[in-house]
C-alpha cells in the first residue's frame, strides 16, 4: 500500500514539481539577462522587413490601440501619423530605439533609474524630420489624412498641422501646408516619449529583481526535493527501494527537460513561419524569414539552459539507478 501511495505521489506531485523547478533553473540563465534581449532586438534586417511590410499595406486600416502622438502631434489622427512615420523612419532608428528601450528597462530592473523614467529618445527622429525626411514625411502625412467631415476645422490647434484634408484640396497643397508647419510643431514635441510600464513590472523593479527569480528557483527546488525524498522514503522499505524510487522518479523530468532543449534547438522555425498562411499570421514571407533569422541565436541560448539542466539531472538519475543496481538485496 505504501508503494502505491508513493507512486501516486510521484506521478501527481513530485514529477510536476521537479520539472517546474528544472524549468526555472533552465530559464534563470537568460530570462533576466540584458544581453539576451539586446541580441534578440539587434537584427536590423527585422526592422527593415517590418517597415517594408508596413509600407506595402498603407491602404489597409491600422490598429493603433490607445497610442497617441507626442506633444503637439497628439491632435493628428494616430493611424495617419503612424503611416506617415512608417514611410520616413529608418530601420536603424527603430533598431537603436529598441535596444535603448531594453537598456532602460534593465536599468530600472537593476535599480539604477526609476521605472517611471522609462522613455524613448525622440531627438534623432525630430532631427530627421527637420532635415532630409521633412518633405517625405509631409507628403506621406498628406496622403494618409482622412477627408474632413462637414464643418470640421482641418487645422489642428496645437501644432497647426492638418488633421484632415478638405474636399477639393490638392495633395500638393496639403503637403505644402504640412511642410511649412512641421518645424513649429516639432518645437512643441518633447525630446522624450514616456513609456508606461505595467503595474506588475513596478513590483519587479529594484536592485534585487535579478535575484528574485534565482531565489524562486531555489525555493521551488527545495520543495520539490522534499517531496521527492519523502515519496522515496514512503515507498521504500530499505536502502535499495529508496534509491530506486529516487533514481526512476527523477528520470522522466530529466528526459522531458532534455526533450524541451532539443526541440527548441532543432526547431525549424523558419519553415513553420514560411508555411503559415500569410493572411492569418504573417503579411509577407520576407517578414517571416527576417523574424526566423532574428530568433535563431535566441533559440540557441534558450535551448542551452534546458540542455545543461537536463543533462545534469539525467546524470544524477542514472547515477542513482546505477547505485540501486549495485546494492545487494537485503533481508
């Protein structure tokens, strides 16, 4: 009866706990590591593909959520502003801002800055819109403007930019008005665009944030080990039985952890993304290929943690099983 209870305990509680603890140990090496996310977002080809994909679909409606333009650009329709920016910003700018956002995020996690100070640097964008991108942005904004409703004032009071295009106004005239008003509007745009972190992020921010996950892994590992040992002593009548329970109950979590690592390492991500229906998941094969290329080194890092953790655990399991086989039967 004790062995039956021990087997039930191992299957229902011990193995899930052991696998959860092994997973935490596996992800602890990268999930809160700054270089991991910098590497993920440093592939400029990904941003070039995103921009090219966006520029191919200017005629479709864009979902912008609750995002609004910064400063004096707040009154410009968000979809219009997003389409105009997509026509003029560079892949290098997007890449630099993404990497800078990662650095700012980890500075907050490490307690170097307050989480409320997270922001994007708009100075390079403002300089570009005042210089070589000014004409292109003005034309792109004019092309994306919706038609004015009856009685609607086409000029946005804060920036004096067009918020809509009056019926009958030529595209060239709208472009000229935006081109002329753009420098004054940019003067009223702040240099930093604040990012509002989620409330649960604020709870993680602080100097000890990086150690919390490690402590969680250790605590869960101790809990799993306690149940692991308890189940083995519950089902074992002697040293051989206890060792057998310890070795065999550890084998399945170790193999599952190794399988996760191998599955992530040898996942044919590019093929999966390229074979997905474009209209359902990816708007273009180029974007899918760029995403797969950006994720390839990241998947290698993720798999490494699972493979190392699984290999160590498998070695411990096989060592316990070998020890059990070497124990002489006791009366």
